[in-house]
């Protein structure tokens, strides 16, 4: 098990989602106005 790390991130909006299975990987759906925007994904558990 990897020990938790602390991240400090500045941004415009934040969402908390559950990753859904999609084939042999995972998928997260985000709002359409986020298309072409830069995002950061942090796994929290």
C-alpha cells in the first residue's frame, strides 16, 4: 500500500466522481463545458 500524499492545487471548479469500468480501463464523465480544458485527476482511495 502506498502512503497518502498531500497535494495543493489551484483551479476553477472541483468535482468528486466514481470511476466507472469501460472495457479494460476506467472512465469519468465531465461537463461538456470542460472540453478542451486542462484537468488534473487525483486518486483518493
